[in-house]
């Protein structure tokens, strides 16, 4: 039978036909796709943090802290790919940084060593008038050296730690070390003033030992050696009652402690 127009079945529009429906009443217009959903893309921003380079003082302080703390990881990060080791008045050798660090660790920064920086040392006088910044050849840009004592297993050795600065980047780095010609202490550490020469190179405090500005109880107290602590000797008083030692409290690096055998014990004799 033939259905009347009002009885024709109504077809539900398919998803395809709904999504591509052309505007009604407008001839020859292509169908416009209709987006049913739009995926959301999450954009994560990247923040780049620029760390400013250390200035000279901050770098020197951090380097000394790493040496005194025997922090070899930090020391390695502060070194240049090539490191210079100078034996004063004798030779200059260059090593890759890891080899140089291993040499320094095995000979000077041993577990028994007690490294301590002496910030007030006149390093030119320490080298007998030679400029410590001029020991490295024409290419190196060494800008500072720092006197460090208490090195080696007997704590009776010292060195000058050299800091360089890269000409291209301006960054500081640990360039190398100057070692004494005799392997232990520099010639400039010989006794001066009213201190007489002595074969004693180190003393150990047997009790709390006051460090004074001169060889006598009437001199001001600058510090204290605790029981068991050691100090490097640079001379002895004329009466034999006082040791002259190198200390950080005095800008000259020279202080005095009692030679009373109940208070201080000579060690590290040659």
C-alpha cells in the first residue's frame, strides 16, 4: 500500500550527516565539519635559571673549605681540565685534573693531614722575594695564591694553592699548587727577628696551650691550642722557653707558645 505523506517514516540523522551538515538555503556551499570535542593540550613551561659565576673572594673561600674538609668531589669540580704542579725553583709539570688531584690526595691531603689556610701570609716573602703569580708560564692567568699548612701525614708540609681565571669566560678555577723545594716547607719560613733556629719542626700541645703575641707571659693571648693539636715551629726564643709557631691569628703568621715540656712536645724531628 502507498503511504500518505504524513505517514512517511522519519529517519534520525546519522552522526555523519549531522557532522557534515551544510548551511540550509545556501547553494553550492560545501559541508562544514562540526567538531564535537576539542582535545586540550597541556603546555608545561620551562624555566631556565642562570647561576651567576662566583666572584674571586667567594671562589677562594669555597676552595679553601673544600681543601680543609678534604671534599674531593667539590675540588674536582673546581679544577681546570689541566692542572699545574710546581716544585719551587725546580720544575713545573702539567697533569690532567684527576691525576693531579689523586697525587695531591695521596701525598698531602691524607686522612692524617690537618690542612688549614693562612690568609695573612706574605706569599712573596714566603718564596724569598719571588712573585708566586709568576711561576706558571706566559699563558696561565693565575690571579691569587693561598698559603695552606698542615699537609701530609705528619701535618708538617705546606703548599701555595693557585687560583686562575679563564680569559674568555672570566670564571675562576683551581689552577694548581706550588710545593716547597725541600718537599715540606718554604725557605721563607726560616726564623726571623728574635727567634733562633731550631731543628724542631712541629710541636703538639699536651694540655690547653695559650698562643701569645710574643715569647713571654706578659704578651697578649691570641688563641689556644687544644690538647693534642699540633703547630708548625719556625723558631725558638733565646732563652729556650718559647716556641715560635705559625698561626692564623697573627697577620704575620708567627705566634708563640710555651716550651714547657709538660705543656708542649716536640714532634716531626728531621
